[in-house]
C-alpha cells in the first residue's frame, strides 16, 4: 500500500542495469502469436493483479497527493522497462505503483485546488474499467447500440436540465477543447450552407465573437478552423452582456458565424449574461454556443438555475463530466439543439463506412471531430444510474456553498482579500504584500509538504491565488488550514 507522504521506496529494482540483467534471466521464449490473448494461468494472474491494484487505488481512504519527478530521476528509477521479451506484469505493476504513479499528482486529492480538479465518483471510476474490458466501439449504433443508448439517456437528461428541446442530442467527446471545436465547425457549416442556399458567397474571413474572458480553447479552435476571433468586452465583473455582443455584430455584419457565451470562466467561474446574449443571437439569427465545460454543471442545482437563464436558447452547449460531474478523464458532453446540423458537418464519407452512414441510425461518430470513439459517457451513466440525480445536485452544491464560506473567511482575515466574490466554486484572492516569487515559493512548499496543490494564477497582471473546488471531500478546515499557512 502506498503512503500519503514521503516517497515510497521502489519495490522494483530501479536501475536500467538491473532491469536488463533480470531481463536476461527471464526464460520466456517467443511462443505462440495468441499468447497475449489466450486465457492462461499467466494471463489470469495479470488481470487479477491489475484489478487488485485498481481496487486498492480506487478505495484509498487517504489519497496521496504526490508530485512530479525530474526526467533525470525518472530515467534513473524507471527506464529499461521496454524489452524484447517483457519484464512481466508483476514487475510492470510494481514499477507503476511504486515509481510512476507517485510521480503523478492525484487530481482527486481533496487538496488539489488548481486549474480545474477532477473528483470521479467511485462508481464512475470503477465502471471505467468495465468500459475497457467490454471492447465496445462507441462510434456507431450498429456496433455499440447498448452503450450509445445509455450515453444518450445521460445526454437527454442533461439537455432537459439545460432547457433544450427534446430533439436535442449529442455525443461525449474527449474534452472541452474538442467539444468547442466540434460545435464551432457545425456552426460555420450551417452558416455556409445558409449562404449558399441564398446564393451568397462566403465572407473573406469568418468570425466568432466571444468574451475577452473566454477559454483559450476558443482561440485554439479558431486557429484550427482558420477563422478570426473578435473579443467583446465584458463588464467590470467579467460578465459578457448582449449589448457588447450586439455592438460586435453591428461592426462585422454577417461574417459572424457564432457567438460563444461562457457558463463559468475557468479563472473566476464567471457566468456570462447568457439570457441577454441569447436575445441578440436569436434576433440576428446567429449561432449561440455556450461553453459550460467547467461551470454548466452548477445549473443542476435548483438555486443556481437563474444564473444560467438563456442556456435553453443555445444552438450548442458543452459541459465536461471530467470536471464537475464526477466522471474520470476524459469526457465532454456536447449537445446540439438540432443534431442534424452536426451530422451534415461532421459525417465522414468513405466506401467502407457507407454501410453505417447511409443508415438512419444514431451514430455518435458523426457529431464531432472524430471517428473511432470510446464510450466515454458510460462511467457517468453508471454513476448517475447508481446514485440518482439528487446525489449529483447535492455534491455540486457542496462546492458552491464551500466557496462562499471560504470567501467570507478570506474577507475576514487580515492580510488576505478577495479579488471577486465567487459566483460558482472558484475563489480568487490575494495575500497582501506578496509578489509572484513569494506565491510560487509558498505553493512549492505546500506541495513538498504534501498538503495541497495550489498554484498561483494572475488577474490583470497581478499574481493571485485561486481555489477551484470540485471534490465533495474538500472541507472548510482543509481550506482554512491552507489560509493559515499564508500568514507565515
Ligand atoms: C470554460 C472552459 N472551456 C473549455 C475548457 C477546455 O476543456 P478540456 O481541458 O477538457 O479540453 C476548459 C478547461 O478548463 C474550460 O474551463
């Protein structure tokens, strides 16, 4: 069993030299081509060992935080594992458990508060193993109907929670970046087709309008698509409103193929004024995409619904289950108001695929930038089916409540001040008198002591600290203890 602090002494001998010697000792000769696939005593042991390790890790009561090693140190401890004859599963698992895993920060540690943490439910992460074991192809109904059906159950539930019509549908893709890209590709395709039908040429440059606070993946998608991004100015609180969007649409006329509203910015958790933006896009006939990769999960909490008013008018939305819906990496739910538009934009055509694409079946591959796909929505389906939606609402509400409590605590402490009141579960604050180097040294110390992972962020050029709270295991006492360490 691994421990929660301090480094674990590798059980696997840790030098390239020793691995090589052991390799030479292995008597395995190259045998039958089906040796890796046939059920033998050796394969049974391998599967049992892997499942036993996964079981131990999934049930850690005290999750180790861990931290990265240098490339030199990892080369010293762990190189030499790829050999002609293999090192055997027990040594490979030991190498992973004792050397490689401790060199990966546990994003599900309750003190992991940087970027956007992950906190998969135990049911979801256990079921991820079932998805792998079942060898399901999740791209087509013909091959994966049962899995596709279950994923669609989740997508339809999410769509109805977001106020989208019953015909809305979508697909689980790898993450918010691919979800945003796929939605924008669909939006441009729809705009292009409308123009062609009207006998009008494309604009010299297509434009997507979003807030200056929008996630970097929107710029990335625009680069991939070779379109321009026009930023609309948010208000002093960082929220984008319809009037700023309308001004941009006035300037760029109908070169704009989509407007992106953010349902929870990454740095602050700010939700744009989606209702006023939707009023503008509806009136002008422009595609509205809501990037709710991090924050849209909060709409499942009844008291937060009003914050997200207008989402139901979106043409496409995303929310990442690997963020605040307690699924393991990696999964983004991408939902379209009219899935037929996505099919037209994304379906790949090839002779060998005709049998799939010429059928009226629901083929998830055809709704995004992808072909082969893992049924990555199944872990969320299993956990939702197991625990029920109320449990999800309660777990999300915990983070929102905790963010407010710790924000009050920060405001009450000398030497600390909030940069903004939290809207969701991200709390940004400053420690008076500290420069970036002070924040960084403190952050390094916190990780070295295996207490928490809190990296500095910045706002308007000022270094700041940021708690992103996702895990229901994160407590007020843990956060208050971190604040205490800022006093020294
Ligand atoms: C608002 C927002 N959009 C998009 C993304 C990108 O998501 P992913 O990292 O899953 O690609 C993130 C990631 O943090 C995000 O917070």
